[in-house]
C-alpha cells in the first residue's frame, strides 16, 4: 500500500521526501554542561550508535549548557512530553522521591559499585517507580562522574584537621549537616565567587569534583587536594515516558541499547578526564593527600544515621547494609 501511495504521488508530480522524513524520530538530548566533557561525548556516541544501527531513522539533537533550561525545567518538559531525553543530575531524586535519596548524603557510598547496587536495591527501585509515576520519566541507569573531593589551604589528613576550617559548600541542607558534624565551619559562597573567597581567605577550602579546581585554576589560591571521594554523584539517563510509550518496540529496544553504549562511553571518558585533572593539578604545584576516609565517615555517621532515619523504611539498611 505504501509503495502504491508513493507511486501515485510521484505520478502526480508531488515530492515524496516529506513521507520519508515523517518516519524519522527526533530525539532531543539535554544536559546542563557545555560541550567538550564526558557528557557531550556520551551524547555524540549515542547519536553515532543509532546512525550505525539504523541509518537515517533517528535525528539526535543535543541541547547542552542548559539551552532548554536548568534540570528542573527540563524535568518538567520531559513530564509534558515536550522533550525526549536528558542526562540529568540528582534533582529528579530530590524532586520526586527525597525519602529514598541516600545517594545525596556524603560518605554513605565509597564506590560506584555501591551506588549502582543501591539503585538496584528495593529502595532504589522504589525511587525509580515513584519518579516515573510523579514525574513521567523513564530511568535507564547512571553515568559515572568524578567523585567529589576537597581542596584546602593546608594539609587535611583526618577530621581533627577540620576544626575551625572554613569550608565553602552549596546550600544543600544534607551536606551542611554532615560537614558540620565532622567539624567544618560551613560558609555559603556563590559558585562564581569561589576563587575570590579563597584569595581573600574568606574560606579555607571547598569540595567538588576535580574539574572545579582545574577549570578555576585553584592552584593559585589553594595548596592541597584531599581525596575524600565523599559523594559519588552520578548523571542519570532518563526519558519522557509520554514520548517513550508512543514508540514502536523495535525503536525502544534500539534506543535503550544506544543509551547503554553511550553511558558506558561517557563513564570511561570521565574516568580519563579525572585522571588528567589530577595530574595537571599536581603538575601545577598542588599536593595530593589521601586521607583516612574511614575516619571521616565515622565522624559523619551520627549525622548520616539521623538523615537516613528520617527517610523511608528500608533506606538505611539498603544504603549502609552493604558497606558496614
């Protein structure tokens, strides 16, 4: 029937290109980071894989650097079915199921294996189900980011070294509770002012992934990198459920396969970048310290247990049971 229709259109002198284009599936892929990092590398691999497997079937359009808005704005677009995919951070967990979000709590998970195991646990799966129900998003898995560490203007080896230490933190109540429990004096400074705050000694250090001290040239105002790995904060591949449910099963299977390939590629690129950042920070004069992370975790544990106890039943066991 399709061939007959095309032949009829051709005989009438009408173009058939729009008919072919109509079968092309547009996929917008959103992320808040600029081009050049592991995130854009993952999007590129996603597009390449789909084109390799089904030439011309998909039109992948990257929307990077928050060009469609921040994470919350994109989550709303996904819910409405007005965009298709996002490599999103942790806002979806806090927005839809904060009572299951143990991943945001510092010093709970020491490795990516522990994070992924939590997402496969009953608590993690419930988190995914609630997000699908409330936010209309379909979850596909994590893409690993560099762990968050500390920078400091002095050597930090143990919690005792944090007494009187003025530490810049973002305004996440859970993070403030944990670091205050350990002994730091928490200071809130807007991200663009981090360098100046260190230069003027308003703060003694901060925490972030290694890309922060590298891109901000913090070796000019800080002396040490403290490898605390206190938060493993992943990217998450999610799709609009409204859009997803309208796709054919074969297209769903291929897109899911491409996401798997892309997120593993992005994870590997991030690992390589993290190694590069550490080498460059050391080359620029920063001293790399591997502290007693377990001592930090023990000092933080009263706050960690208070926070997890306020979450849903089972979260504490699923979060801490595998790494006691």
